[in-house]
C-alpha cells in the first residue's frame, strides 16, 4: 500500500471515529486501537526499505514527501508502538469522549507524518498537526490543566515558528527542503546561515523534546493531560524532537559543517552548547523530579531529565554518543510510557494522583507494580534492563571526549533517578494500604496487555541490547557514521566491552544462591504490615505510617532557594501586557484627538522623510 | 491665491480637530476642513477667463473657453456627502449628550477598558 | 453576468425597504441571497473584463472592472455577508427594519468598492460603506457604542477628506479619474506630488483598512457594536477595503517609497495589534486588536507586492473573513448569554454549550494557523513571500504569531473551563449561528486540506498582480 | 502645549501642500498653476465638446440635435449622465445618512419650541413654504438648462419644510415622505436597470436627447433630476423632522 | 573453570570481609576504650541469625531480600582479587557500579515493603546521600578511564602493575576523593545517618530478623568487598597475587575504620553538601589535570 494512502487513511479515520464514537464509545475506541496497531505493524514491516513518495502539492512546487529510511523507520516504529499500545490501553479508560478520539487520531496522523517525512516542510506540517491536536487534548479532562496548557501553547508556538522560519529560510537559500539535499547544500552555505538554521532548529527540537530551557511546559501538561494520553505525550511526541535533533546532528552532520568553529573536547562549539543545554536539563529535571509530590509531575520531570540525556548524547555525536542517544530514545519511550501507563492504571482504580493518598497497592495490583518496577529500573539505568545500555554508551562517549562537567550532569541524572523513581514505588505500591483502597482490583486486561508488552520489550532489549543496537547500527551506517562492534551478547566500545547476557546470568546465579539460602532457613511467619516496630508507640491507622510526603525533605532544603525557571514565561507575559498598556496610552487614547494627531504626524513625517 | 486659502482652511480645520474639546466644535472643524477641500477642488478647475460651463443663448458654442466642469460636478457630490455625514454626526452627538450628559470630550467618562 | 446587478439589487431593495416596514428584513435576505448567487456566476470565469456604466467608455465614463482577484473577493464578500446574516439572525436590533436598509446599502457599497474602476466613484462607495459602518458601530446596546461611532466618524471623515484630496491632486495633475488611465499617467508625475497624493490616499484608506496609526477607532467600535454590526464590520469590510487599497495604492500610485512605508507600517500594526490583543480582558476587544494585527500583516504583504505576497494576502483576507465571522458572531452571542464578554464572565460558557467552543475554537485555530485549516496554508505563503523580501519581516511576523497563538488559546481554554457561577442552565446556540458557523468551519477546513491544484484561482491572483501593475486595468 | 502641537501640525500640513502646488513643469507633470489649466489634457475636454462617443462637431445652443448628452448645463450632463453612477451613490449617501439619523434619534414626539410663535409668522411661513416648494420644483426641472438641479431643488424644498417646522411646534412631516423618498430612489435604480436591460449598460440614456436648450431634451436627465429633487426634498425634510423629535416619548 | 573461580572468589570475599569486620569492631572498641567482641563474633551473628525463626511482611519483603542478595553476589563476581579474576576483560566498572545498585534497590524495596516508616526514612536518606558520594567518585573515574581509554577492572590492574605506577600516585587528588567517597559508600561514620540506630532504629534494617537479617549481613559484607575492592583495584593496582590484593584491601579497610571511629555523624544534607564542596571540586581538578596531561 502506498505510504501517503496510509497517512490519508489515518487522517480520514479521525472524523469517522468521531461520529462513530457519538454512536458507541466502545466500538470506536476498539476500532481506533485496531487502526493504530495496523499502522504500527505496517511501519514495522517496512524494515530495510528505502523509498520516497511525493504527493499533494501544498504550495506551488512544494509537495508532501514521505518515505522510509532506516531513520524514519526507527522513529516511526517507536512512536507508533507507543501510540498503538496506548490505544489499546485506552479501551477501558473511564472518561471517553468522541472529541478525544478525533484529536487522538490527529495526533497519531501527525506523528506518523512527521516521522516518515522526507523533508522539513512535511515534517513541520505534520508535527504541527500533532502538537496542536495534543494542545487541545490535554485540557479535556482536568480543571487546572488550562493554566498549564497555556505554557505548552506558547512554548510550542515558539518552537514551531522558529522551525517554520528556518524551513522557509532553507527553501529560500537552497531551493529545496529535502533532508539529504539540504545536507549537501549546507556544506557550502555561508557561515551565518548555518548558525541561524541550527539555532532555530535547535529551539524547535529542545522545545518539543522538553529540554532546558524550554522544558517548562512539561510539568503542567504531562501532569494535567488525560491519564491515557500522558504516555503518548511523553513517550511518543517528545521523541519527534529527538528525531529532528538526530537529523540536525547526524544527517546534516553538524560536526562537519561547523568545523570552522573552535571545538571543545573534540566536539564543535555548536554541539558543545547543545550538549550543555542537555546537561542542564538533566540536572534540572532530576532535581525537580525529586521534589515533586504528584506522581505525574514527577514522571514529567523525569522526561525532562531523559530528554536531556538524548540531547546530550546526540550533541556529543561520535559513534557511542549517537548510538547511545538513539538507543535512549527507544528506552525512554518504552519506560516512560510504561510508567505513565501503570500510573494511569493506578489512577484509574484509585482516582488520585497524589502519592500521599496512595500506598500498599502492590497486593492489589501486582502486574501493574511489576510493569512499573521494570520501567523504573530501566529509567535508572540498572542492568539488566535496556536503560543501562544507552547510558553506558553515553558514558563511553563522555569518557572518550574527556568532558568531566558534562559527565557530572549525566551521572547526576543517573544517580538522582534512583531517588525519584523510588518515591512513587514507595508511595504508591509499597507501604501501608489505605483503608479506602481495600477493594481496589487489578487493572483491566486491556490495560495490563500493553503494559506487559512494553515491560517484556524492556527486559528483552535489556538482556540483548545487541539486538536493538544492530538496527541502530544500520541507521548510523545510512548516515555515514561509524558503526559499533557487536557480537551476539557483547557490545564492544572504547573502554572495554560489556556482555549483557553474562551480567544477566550472573544476576540469576546470585539470585539462585540467595534463593537456596532463603529456602534453607526456617519458614518465616507472615504478619500484617501494620504489625511493625514502632518504638513502643501504638499506631492504629495506615495514614500515620505514611512517610512519602516530603520524603526527601533534607534534599529539598538544599534546592529551595534556587531560582525557578518555570516563571520566565509568566513574567514574559506580564512584560507583554505592560507593553500593551504603554502602547494603548500612546496610540489608542480615549479621545479622538490623540489618534488624529498621531495619524497627522505620521502623514507629515512620512512626507518630509520620503520626499 | 485662492488655493492657498483653501489649504489654509483645511489646516484650520485640522487645528480645530486637534485642539477643541467640544463635540459640536469638532464637527464644525470637520466642516471647515471639508469646505477647504471643496474650494480646493473648485480651484483646480479654474481656467483664466473661463466661462460658466452652461450653454446658453449668449454662451452658445462648445468651442468657447469654459472652466473645467468636472470638479464642479465632483464638488456637488462631496457637498452632499458632507451634509449626510454632518447630519449623522450631529445625531450621534445628541445621543452622546443623552447618555453622558455632556458634549465636552474630557467630561465623558466611559468604560474604555 | 453583469456585475452591476450586485450593486443595483441591494440598492433597489434598500430604497424599497425604507417604507416597507417588516418586509425590509425579508428584502435584506433576498438581496444578500441573490448577491451570493450572482457572485457565484461571476466567479465562474477568468481574465479581465470591463463593464461600462452609462454607456460612456472609460476614462470618460465610469466602468466596473472584474478581474481574477475581484472574482474571488466578490464571492467571498457576498458569501460571508450572507453567512454573517444567518449567523446573527437571532439578534434583535433596535429599529430592525431601518437597520436592514443600512445593511443592504453596505452590501451594495462593498460590491461597488470591489468592482469600480474609477477613483472618485470609489470615494462615493467608500463613503456609503463608511456611513453604514458608522450606523453599525452605533448599533450597540451600550451608550459607549455611540461615542465610539462618533470617534470613528470623526476619524473617518478626515480620512475621506484626505482621500478626496488625494484624488483631486491626481486629477489636477493627470486630468483623469479612471484608475487604469491614471495608473498609466502617474509615471510621468512629479515625485513629490505623487508622494503627497499617495500619502493622502494611504491615510484615507488606512483608516478603513485599520493600518497603524490610523486605526484608533477600531477597538472601541468592534467591541461595542451590535453582534451583526461587528461581525460584518470585522469579516466583510476588510476584504473590500483592502481590495480598494490594493487598487489605489499599489496599482494606481505604485510608488516604491510608499510601498516601503506600507511595509513598515504594516509590520508595526501587526506588532501593536498582537501585543494589545494579548493584554485585553474583553473578548470582542481582543478580537478587534487581532483584526488590526491581521490587517497589518495583509497590508505589509501588499506593500511587498510580489506574486506570492498577493496570494498570501488574499488567502489571509479570506481566512480572516471566515475566521472573524465565526469569532465575532460567537463572541456576540456569548456576550448575550453571559451578560458581558469580560474574561471572567465568559468562563465556562463553552462548557455549557460545546458548539460555542467548537465554532470559536475553529475560528481561532484558523486565524492562528493550525494545519488542516486555511490559516496554515496562508501562513506558509506569508512566510514564503516575506522571506523573499527581507529576513527580518518573517521573524517579526512569527513572533507576533506566537503571541497570537497564546492569547487565542487562553480564550479557548477560558471558554471551556468549568465555573461555579454558570451552573444553572444550558444556553442554547441559535440555529442560525450553528448553521452558518458550521458552514464557515467547513469552508476553512476545505481550503485547508484540498490540494493546491484546486486553489488555482489564488494563483491567478498572483499572476494578475504582476500583469496589472505593469499594464492598464482593462476597459480602455 | 496641546494647541501649539495642533498649530504645528496644521502648519506642517499647509507647508506640505505649498510644496506640491504649482508643481507642473516641463520635466514632470504636477498640479498646474491657478488658472493655467490646460483642459485638453483632461477628460473634461470631451464633456464640454460632448464627443466622448465620437466627434460630433461644434455644439451650438438651440441648434444641435441629438448630441450625445443633450444638456446645456455641462455640469448637469456630467452629474446625471457621464457620471450618473456617482450621483446614484451620492443619493444613496444622503439616503443612508437620513436613515441613520432616523435610527439614532427618529421616531419620537415633536419637540416643543421654547418660545411661542406668532400666528402671523405661522401663516406667512406656510405661504413662503409653498413658494419655496414651487421654486424648488422649478430648479430641479430646469436642471439641465440652468444652474441648479436636483440637489439644490430638493434642498430648497427642505428649506420650506424647515421653515414650517420652526414656525409651528405642532407640525410634523407626513409619513408619506418616506414612501416618496424610497420610491424615488427605487425609481432611479429602475431607470438604471432599464438602461441595462434596454442598452446593456447600467444607467445608459435610452431616450432621444432632443434639441439642445429645450425643456424636453437631454433624454433621461430631467427625469432623473426630478426624481433626485423629490427624493432629496423628502429626505432632508424627514431628516429635519427627526431632529425636531425627542426620542423616548411616543 | 569460571564457575570454580567464581565460587572461590565468593567464599574468599565472604570469609575475609566478615573477619575484617569482626576485627574492625574490636579496633573501634579499643579506640573507644571498650573491650569489644571477639573477631569471629560476626560469623556467630550471621549463622545464628540464619537459623532463627523470623517474620515476613509479604511477598515484596522476601523478594527484595533475594534481589539484594543476588544482585550483590553477582556484582562481587566482577571484582578481580589479585590473580583471581572471574571474567577477565568483561569487568567493566560501570557494570559493577550499576549492578551494585540493583542490590541497593532490592534492599530498599524490601525494607520499605515492610511498611515501617523508619525503614522508609532510612532509605530516603541513603538515596540522598548516595547522590552525594557517587558523583565525585564517578568524576574521578572519568579521568582514570580517559587516561587509559579502558574501564575494565582487570585491564586497569594489569596496566598499573606493568607500569608500576599506581593511580594513587599518578592522581593523588583523585585517590583522596575516591577514598572519601568510599567512606560514604561503606556507610561508615560520619556518613551513617541512614542507619542511625538510636534515631530511626537502624533504618532499613528495622524489620529484619532471622534468616532475612542473616542474608542482609552477608550481603553487606559482600558490598564492603565490592566497594573496597573497587578502590584497591582502581587506585592501588590490585595485586599480582590474591595475597597482595588482600593486603591492600586490609590497609584501606582499616584506614576507613579508624577514621570512622573518631568521627561524629553528619546530617544528610550536611553530608551531601560536604561531598559537593571539596571532593567534587577536587575531583574536577583531578579530572581536568588528567585530561590536559593526557591530551584529547
């Protein structure tokens, strides 16, 4: 089937689903998930194909170009995997509405179109489509989302319009917007336009990936978005930013076109700056995530932090950086989607997002717990989950280039992630079960299924990262980069090699030894969770046992006085309003004389000036 | 010379519009300005020693020296339009007076948010 | 089809309407419906055609010129006018029968402005449209609308005097009033005279097109006029006024210096409009400033004057027409429902009646340029056209667009936010508003998603602009 | 301060015009000096010689027949024939303004005058008003021959109405005026459409133009001018009546 | 062969560290003018605990312990002890550090799963403090790896032995920082606030009894082995033979014990602030010096 047909079908499906949902929610949602799974499988099956399809003239001479390259295939598959899994997840969500379905279809169409695009204009058009639909989507469920969504609106507007500018600048300067042709012409472009294009693209990529300093929208919009949409927002849509970033640094190799700039640690200044932004967003995201009390806000900041990793890795470039970054895209997509899904499942059952209002749900929702556990192990980058592979590769690149400060950021994010991923684990699943949650059941099957799939994939690529890296190698090969050496189980990098299967085996051996010792001991007596050592106090309610609220209080105290980045947009808005008041008194006075005078003056000044 | 006077009239109208606070005076200023414009239009069509552009038993041939009739026709239109606008303006002033109780600009207190 | 009908029909009905009592409302419907159908016939053609009035060949007589741009604009104007009537049909105005006469005359005048090929005739039609605009401006319920109309009247009268002066200067030095003739003759004019005439006309038309700094009247008028009045003022009038601007300033005067000035003023208008719209607390005021900003962008494009710029400008105009039709009619209805259109008052209205949100949202999205909507396509042309001129202009345009996106979304969000005050009852959306609104939404989406080839008429506008700025505008 | 700025602006405006007046030169065309207009460079040259459609030779008063616009008054021939479309618009402007006034302040009760009027004044006002009516009618009927026409004629009629309104505070204008006004306007449009249907050109004269200088000459011009005269008279009368009304009290 | 080596390493690690810890208890007691238990007391404790009855707080309580134990043992296998190297070339330092975290995570999960707030508070403190000590340590490691372009423990040991220059001499600042970090890793005073017995009832360990406690004691001794082993291998050149390694191990261990015996306890944020001040600065200085000296 033709690729543009696929996108057209996806687009047409949106209104059809809308009207179908007016008729029956259930059927429409199921159909939606079928369509998404179909799209995912379709893209997945195009592995290894390289082609381009042009159709639909948008402006004179400019057509929409879609196609498959290893890059498009990789990003498209990841994004569609997340979207299709979320689509299945949605079937049993409570708050269904036709409008949501319409917008979700548009989001999906936009995401496919953007990732399968072959030129910048197509990319920006479809990206816009998905962004704008998601803008409206995130306010559909929750009250406080409006204030937050405005931030998303303005940040994405900033990003989009800078990209749009860049695209037309490219079109004007080079006469083409095709990735590869632009890549060719960039090599001989004047220096100033190279920088301009990169800065503008960088703004877009950072804004959409949710990286410093344009990360401020993530907290509000991720946390207030409908629960079933958060996985897509975090797992899929931010990855389009990574896609653009990859095109910037690898397809148009920024390292080579900026070779005239000074280079620091073996990477050019532009990339270095970008890497620093990535590093800062790792630190900021981590610190803020640790301080959050709302579970979705916490995961939102973890997204900031992980986007920082992706930016950092891709900006570093090199074999390990690029591959690590691409691998991290996959890992974070899987993990954050799984985290958001498990939290959505919990919220679906309990109805709250505050960690201090939950607890002890492991006994009620064990599979959800398992999914969350695997996801956080992956986010924290602990073997044998897939998250380790990407971090390991990123460290290799950092060591190779000898960048201790950026390495600090990377390590900070890694170690700090233990802190923040552990907080929901404790607050939601462990500890005392709240009395009002006594009758909570495990999430429904349609929620369990996508979570389990994501979990299994995380484990699979954790044990065999070489499998994932082998097709990332193809991407790198396609862009002309250096591939990484692989065997079935080993990844060979600069500072040695890592045998994932061996590590897993060692872990299981250790586990078996532990199990044997455990069995050798006398059988333990099961006691209730309330029956613990309390130093003589007699505590009789589960709430009193709760300690997750302000769990890292000492840590908070250290960062309390940090300036908040989140308010710069608000203060900008005040500035605009003040400017508006000034302009109003100047040019729109209450009495007509004022503007008659201004008009006359303009006329006269213009005459004397222009004559 | 008459052209300078007409321009001066326009300038006086503009001055009035900018300096007066009374709504009726503003409208008078507008009228002065329009008057200036109209005189200017007429002056454009003047031909030295030109005849009135009406054929009559005395002035009976089209080959005679006439002033330009077109500006006069235009002025007719302009005058009528001026009348209409003035009427409308005055009725608006009446309404403003009715609602705000004054026709002095700086005494009008409206919500201008 | 002779386009004279477009002017004659509403004019005739208007004269009848003054004593027809209740029938005058029916006349309004008949006239606008007939006009919409006639304009559809006229749309079906291409090339430049001149229609002589009174049997006198131009430049001696007056002629109506139909070209590819006029065709599009005529259809848009008459269609939007009809839709605006339908959308605001639920509103009951004071002295409705007489207001219908004013609306009919405004329709005639707008068609006249679009069609006429004579500088002075344009002045007459501008005056008719201006006076009907004053009447519409004064049609609001609040007393402030009268004051606003008076302010508009003062500025508008100055403007028309200046325009007339400009015309007379052109006549005095070239001896003709026909646009095409004048356009051919102004090339040999003293540059200072040309500049002065052009500036006077820029002021005259700038007031109506809302070019900064001649647009001081607009916010108050738009914000306080009645629903039907403000909708028509905001959606239909700009198309006609800017068409007049294109004809007079760029086709007749066509002075390079003046075009530069218009670019500068246009950009300033856009910036000031967006910044002020951002800080507004009343919905219709916000929309008014947004209209100003849109007009600024369009005029800037006209100042650039390339083929792409004309395509972009006409797309933006149409987009603005349909978008503002939606926005103003919905805003007026919301103001009726909620008692006022202040930010706090309208909170949650859209939640009670989701159709409001849909219509307002669609209008806002097409104005700010979401993909799939017409606005996005026009935005692409705008950037592309301005990029060819200078690198700074698109940057400024995009910055203002970012501001625009933000405040429009704030208003959309405000509409759907739940509010305790508004819990009593569901406010129904009038049938007319729903019908016209949905039609307009369909139009903007259709223009947004059809392939470029189906929008050939826009490209013809672009071709025409080049051809016309060099040769005469037909009819000799 | 404000006034100084206002004066400055006005002065600069004046200077701007001084700058462009008398700018006609060999090199560039511009605004000619006062009185030194070369009419052959203007379109009005052909209006004077009535040769727009083709050279018809010398036009002589009282002799030439079937000239292209048979009006002896050249201004009238421009107003009602060559640029009749403008005049239609002009009539519309006035009509629209009158409608606007009616919308804004019309429909109320008659305002009473502050002073009581002597019956002599009332009666003589009526007489004068009648005379004015007749004079007005004369002016617009002879619009194509003598100075004057529909607009002055209508205004004269309205002056009569004004006189009556001022003199008598019980006096209202007739409701029929509205019908007259509307019908006359409609008639103008109908004449135009008739031209369109008969000759294919809106407002084109389709009647014979007769001999120059006769009352029954110049084709449509006297008819249109009568229509305009009646219309303007009715319109302005109604408008004046509106100004004499107080809204709110019916 | 690998299996035998692994078993040997585990047994060696277990016996040696438990013995050393016993001795450490004695020494600490002597410094504090007490008698203290005999050096084999720890063996007695462990075996006693393993044979006792115990209580369990549910599945995650059990599973976490197993995970902690298994993860730590798996990590210990990657530590070369002199010429006793289980996985030559594959003992990547990053793998070791992150694999160690799985043990920590398991223990944290298990103890929090008990539902006791003291455990949760302890874990919170431990994780916060970890953010303090890991960072300087890792920065120093960046310098080390950059210098040798290698991060395999066994390879690093060989390089140091062959060149005869221990990293502690080449990069003294780094070694100092690493040692300070090591104190934190070991949870010795002054960085033992997370298991403060009097304040939060030994924190994470509060709910454990019987075999659970026994297993955690073993796990603890393994993690001591791993941490000090890392330091010895990275900075002191490991050893040509097992004995050389054990000797160095002994020295480092007792340096740490003696320091901790005379120190008061830091609060959490004090500890973190401490680490982020001088150790971090020194580690950066060291890393930059190394990178400059080596050249990119």
